[in-house]
């Protein structure tokens, strides 16, 4: 660990002059001093426009017995809720406004500052933070951290517990509880450095120095979080190599899109998530080929259209530029539209310039122009048109049916979707198998020629997603499906299993209910439990759901327990996979708002 610079004063805020904007941050790349940005942030509870925040310092003492951290924090885990079940752990989760329950802050992405922290913990506890420098001082028995780059408050993160390190590259390290450390290292190998190198080739230097990863227990409320220098990721995802790959690459992409250049308002979260998703897919194309990327994109866009069918084309949450009412939780925007409709818009911009490599050059210039700043859509689009003046001259922003304003403000599906034909080699077998099962009398001999054990995870989940789209299925078809696949799917990862079990539940196929029970006894992650309980309670299996909940509730995080209690025992619970992010939260914390797709929470990279 590197040494820290001398500790700064406890507070470095300055009262702003009337009408003053945000100051130019260090390393701003020569961009304009004043950017376009909203006058207010209705999701913020702070008077951030009255101040210019330059730096803040946290001085914390963690008491695991009293569960106090200079106050009280909803994410303390008793030992039995951790992976090792031997020592307690605590973590914070700041996205999108949750850090105001961690420390007094300007809870808006429009404000960025550097920070430092001193943290004292009991002996044997390791503390990590999303900081560029960290050190442990024996003199004062404390951990010291500093972040030298300006970041918004939601990217300040802390975790403390029985965490052990293992280097996986020249600038990357895995942190995890001892019981899962070896498995995490073996899953990642030397891939992280390879992905970082590809990202730098595409988008320019990685500013943040280190890219470390900490694997957290299943109680972590989302799949992954792009905290600078230290990605937080749920340990449950280690079961699926392909989902792990995609999630880590997505968080790496946030190093440029979201962390370096940030949406100034949560009403335009797509500026981080849509661009990060595009960047993620540029990296996977370079690393694994276009067919792989098209397959992953295809099953995500399938999920997007599935949500549109559930919600309707006029649902306001399907806009890219959403208008919040005061008091609305911005986490409700962590949905497929933010990611996938945003991705499609960025892909459309790439298509307009006619060359992927030229668009890569634009993205590098965009990062250099606005790094360490917070932007709105007009900043991105204005810079795009100035970078490609021939597009501005031909008025592409007003092209009929594809106007930029329509992209931002219209409800409904994307106005353009990229060509995914390069993925046909992987998707055609899936489509053919779906067609065979769709026949009135399935040809079991032809079906037997398809070996799912040789398929990738993404192929298998695409197949199961499309079966789920065909629900309800005849009981005879369910019997045949179970005979063909149940035992095989039992040995696959949780991303595959949950999709089959949702087919079982939604079709009321009682012979496979023991598999549902076993799955819920094993998996206590929100992303796997909530979709299954929603489906169980929307049909005729509520008594079964209550029984399983009573057997497993002691191993659930209290916040998840409250969510499931609402689904089981209160009216207004989600049904048929309605995204949980669209529903009121049963718990007082904003972290309860976790989006789910109609199949599982993994329908969307819930990575903030």
C-alpha cells in the first residue's frame, strides 16, 4: 500500500458566489469552464448550489458490536450472513443517493470533489475504500485513504471485514473472504489486465491507477458497482463465467463512462449506463469476437422488448430523459431502458459517422474534453456534432423519425437497433430449438440432436427466455421439457437454473417444485430470490412460497426479508415479473429499489 499525503483539514467547502457554477476540476482536459447542466436536482436533499465543494475528509470509527459508524448504517452483516459465516462484515452502497445515510454529503452527481478518510476498526478487520491511495498506520492504529481525483458522492464506498487479497495482474487485486478467494482468482485469472489494456486502446488511458475487485456476500443489493479503483461485485455471480465476464468488463468501462465523465442528473442516467454498455460491447468484440457480443446484445434486447410488452409503449420510464417528481427514488431508473435503449442510441451515433474506429476516436476525445466533469445530454450531442461537422451540416439531429429529441424524450422502443446478424452462428441453433418445441407435436428425435451441455450460458438463457415468452405451455410439453432438461440444468449455474424454475412456476408444473425449494434454500441473493417469490405469489403457489420463506428467512438479509414479506403478505406485490424498480419500496432505504427483469434481476447489468 502506498503512503498517503499529509492529512488535509476536516472540511474544505467554500460558499459560492451568487450564480457561480461548479469549478473546473483538476485534469479537466481543457474543456469549457461552464457546462450545460440542470438548475435543480429534485433527487437531491442538499443545497449543493450554495457551495463549491473542493475536498472532504471522513474520520470514522467502526464498532461491529454496536453496529455504529459515526451513526447508524442498514448494511451491517452478522457473521451468519457472510460467505464464511465466521466473522461480521459491513459495506456501503452509494448509488444513487444512498450515501446520504453514510455521511453528510452533496447527494448529486453534479458535484465532484476529492476526499480522504481515516477509519479505525477492531483488530483483525481489513478496511477498503474506493480510493486512489491507501495505507495502514500502526502509529495511530488506523487505515488512511485518499482519492486524488474528483468524484461524486455516490462513488465513495467502504467495506470492512475478514477480507484477504490476491494479486491477479500488475494493477489489479482481488479481495474476498478466505473461503471464496481461491475460486474468485481462478475465475478471473489474468483476464482483467487484458480487458483493461483493450479498454485503453479503445478509449484512452485508464486514469484511476488500480483496478481492484472486492467480492461481497449475497446480501449485496445489486450485482456490481463501479466504485473507482475498487469494483464491488456480488459473490453469487461467480457461478456463471460469462455473466462474471460481462459484469467486470461493464464496470471497467465505467472507469471512462460514468466515473471520469458523469451524468449531471439522475434523470439522464443513460449518459453513464448507455455509454458504458456500448463501451463494454466494444471491449468484448475485441476480446471474444462479434458473434459473442451480438449474442449477449440479442438476449438483452429480447428482455427490453419483453419489458415493453409488460409496461406498454407509453410508459414514462422508457424515456431516456426522464423527468422526476420530488421524492422519487432515482434508483428506479436502473432498468433495461437506461442500459439498452441508451446503448441503441449510442450505437446509432456510431452508425451515423459510418466507421466504428472513427467513433472510438470521438469517444476518446469526449473523455479528454470532459473528464472529471459532470455533463448533460446536450454536452455529449453538441460535442458529437462539432467533432463530425459534416453530420451537423446535413442536420442528422433532425433526421425524420430519428431526431435526437425523439430519442431523448419519446417513450417506447429504441428508434434504431444495431445489426446483430454476426451472431447468427450462435443464435440460429437457439431459434431452431425454440421452433421445434413450439410445434403442436414436438419432434423429440430432432430435439435430441441439440446438446445444451455444449452451449454457452448466453445461448441457454436465450433459449429459456424464449420458452418463458411462450408461457403458458401445455402440461404435456412441460413434462417433455422436464424429462429432457431438468437433470441437465441442475448442474448448470444459477443464471440458467432460475430461468428454468420460473418456467416451472409460471406453468404450475408441480413435479419440479422440489427443485424450486432446493434453489431457494441454497441461494439467498436478492437477484435470485425476488423473481421466484414474485412468480410463486402471482399464481397458486403462495402457500409453498410462505413455507420456503419460513424455512430460510434466518439466512436472509433484513432488507431482503422485508421485501419478501411484502411480496408474501401484503397487497400490491409485483406479478409476472414486473420490474421491482417500478414498485414502491417496502423498506426505508433507497437501496431497496433494485430493478428486476421479467426473467431475473440479471436481465440487466445492475451496476449503477
